[in-house]
């Protein structure tokens, strides 16, 4: 039985960040439960040399510090992306910085890469691997830069060196709207410089690893046609392994009606579904289907996940919908996608 509809009104009386911390503690305590049976084999997906039990992942932003990846796998996700993680600990932007828009089934966040830093997150991930011959489940790490950094390329290289031995894939996040100057790294020349340097570092550090983790790029939905063409071209030329489309948007659709619609930050949730899927489809077209894509933005149902796959995604992720639907949503989306695939 899903108790979340009964608990949600109480959680939504809490400050949004306080409710999130409570959710993390509930997962740590095992209160979210576990799926009763493994994913339908029809959903099994092989990508980046990894075997995903299903293509449904939880996006970066939920488990920022690598505290509950195994518990998230337990509730039905096929893979987990933690972070964003910055080299040095930083508090992020002043509170309040996380806002629910229940009338729009959306979230606005201006968190600003709040992170406990590379060392502490790496320790969390090392602890889950201790005593295991092979860690269970697929876990990626989303890398960010420090707000006060004078050398963002060095920050991402530091992330590669900190997590290459702990992650199945790494994500270069240059698309958060809440770190000044970050999105400028999506331009052709700075992006090429960044990805070439990060890929070189990853190849170097992976010489002593059984397998090189995949390297992905996470992009914004707020891109011009020229931006998209440049990103597709640079991604193909630098040899990265895939693109995640998309991060949150700074746009405010006219359809928004919630009282919090004017808050500053990145908008996620249901209103992001259509614009992020358009970017996803464009990236599939521009890369001619030769670069694996992960579709993110606005997913709240199996039908939404299937729409992303039809638009070109090999894998999909969500997070914001769990604020309104609870932890059982992962299991429902996986089951519903299985039914759609079989139909």
C-alpha cells in the first residue's frame, strides 16, 4: 500500500529542504521499502558497457551527497546519479532557495551547487563498496564547479580524479542556472577546451582501472539553434560517451499559475516536459542517433518516459515528480513502461 498520499500534506507543511532531508532519512532507515520483484527483462538495457535492469534513473539533485544510492536502487530505479558534487565544500545560495509549485506540479530551485565536497562524497561511496567484490547497481556522479573557482576546467578534472574509481559514469554539468558563468561553458570553444581536457584526464586516470567510466555532458534546455549545433558537433568530435538533456530552465512558461512562479532559479517538473523533449529530439537529430542520450525533464508517468524514449533517449531520469507522487513512483513508472513496451 502506498502511504505517501496520506503523508504528503504533512510533508508539504514543512520547508521544502526540511522535507527533503526527512526523505533522505526515511530512505536511510528503510522506511521507503523495496520493490517486490525484479524489473521485467524487456526493459533490460545495455549502454556504455553497463547492464541496466531498466532504463529509469533518478536524476542528480536528489541524493547530492551519495548518502542513499542503494536504497534508491531498492525502490525500483535502474540507476542512480548523485551530485552535483563540487571540489571544495560550499553552502550554496542563501535560503529559501527551493520552492514547490503544487498548482503546476513543478519545483523552482536556486540551490547553487550546495555540496559537502569531493572528499566527503567519495568517502560515502567508498563505504558502500567496502567488503564487496562488485558493487550492486549502476551509480553515476554529476560533477560541478565551485562558485569561487578561477579555473573551472581544473575543478572538473579534480572530479574525474576523485570519482573515476567509484562511479560507473561521470557527468560534466555545465548547465545549472544557479552558478554565475557556468552556462557560458556550453559555447563551442570553452566546451571543446573543457571536454578535451576532462577526457584526457579520464583516460589517464583509468589506466589503472578495470574499466573506464563513461563521460557524459548535461546540457540546458535554454539553447539557441546554433548552441545545439555547436554542442552536438563538439560532443561528437571530443569522443564523449553521451549527453543528458536537460537540466532545469530559466524560462517561465505562460501556463504557470502557482503563486511561486516568479521565484528565481531553475524550473523543473511537469512544465519542463515539452521543452526538454524538444531539445532531446533535436540532439538525436543533430548527432544522427550516434551518441547515446539520457532524457530528463518533466517525467511524471510511464507515458512520459516512453515519450522521451520515442524522442531518442536510451535512458531517462526524473526527480521532481517524486515530491508530489512519492517513492512508489519509480516502481509505477517501471511497471507502466514494461506494459507499454509489451503493447
